[in-house]
C-alpha cells in the first residue's frame, strides 16, 4: 500500500487526503508531528529535503513531494473520477485558481514563516495571526470574484474536483486565523457543499488518527 507522510492540520496534506478519498484510493497515513519539529529530522529530510509534508511513498518506494504534483500523479494514475477536466482552457483556469491558493496564499502562512515572523520581527501569536488573515483575505477576494462569474455549484464544475481539494483546507485555515468567510459567499457555499461529501469528511483534520484537541 502507498504511504502518506503528513500531519492532521497541514493544509497541503489535507489536499492530498481529499484527492485520495475522492478517488477511493487507500494509503497508510503516517504522522509527522510538525509541532515537535519532526519534519526537520533526518528521517523526514531524507524523504523531502525541504522538510515539508506531505510526501507520498509509492509501493516501490518512490517518494513524491509537493501536494499539487502528488494530486497530478494520482489523477494520471487513478483516472476516475478525474480531478481535472479534459478541456484545456477550463483545466488551465482551475489550475490557476488552485495555484492562487497553493503558491500565493498558503506559503506565506506556513508554520515556518509564522515562526520566523515571531522570532525575527517581534510578533506575538496575534500579530502572526493577523498577518496570515491578511494574505488569505487578499487571495480569497480575488478567487471570490472569479467564482461569482460561474453559476456551477462548485468552482467551474458540477462536482468537487482539483480546486476544491485546495479550497477546503485553505478555508479551514482561514477560520483558524479568524477570517470572516461571510465576505466570500460563493467560496463559503462551495466549502459547505464539500464538507457534506464523504470524501471530504474522511479527509477532515479532526478525523485523522494524529488529531489532538
Ligand atoms: N508547496 C508545498 C508546501 C508544503 C508545506 O508547506 N507543508 C507544510 C504543512 S502545510 C509544512 O510541512 N510545514 C512545516 C514547516 O513549515 O516547518 C506543498 O504543496 O506540498
């Protein structure tokens, strides 16, 4: 069986858990405790030199990193249901929206970035939380505008797909950082629909074996 090295509250791990669950593919979940710094230990650095989760280890021992690249691998390997549409324009738009989250929003509120802001720029927990909320709000404002231009139940699609694997974990983080999701009615509606879906329920942070109160 494949192994997913992740952490219950890591949004990048959460993306991959959703993709696996949507595809109905099982993987053994192995916790890397970010709060205890296990991601920077030798065992994990040998899996991912960046010291990040997730890492997906295939049955032959090949280790894949970067959540969107892992989702792309899963989509190419386990075809149904497809996470990306066949239409090249739609695919590009969905990838762009997904990258808005994975490349533009999420990295600036990563654990190591928040710890750096606290240590090097004299911010306390509240300051770091405000920083995270600011960048999430900026990114979600742009995504909400785009989402409003489509009258599909999900983001440009009729089923939850690639983008929703990114949106739901980012919305979970937004709430943790105190962002008011009422500012983003379409994103909030998509998130609510997803949160009733069995794959998203299975992947939810609180339903992971390493979750703590
Ligand atoms: N671009 C990477 C980001 C991975 C990432 O930032 N993972 C976070 C958890 S969501 C992490 O491992 N953080 C550990 C740290 O910052 O020390 C991906 O999408 O996989």
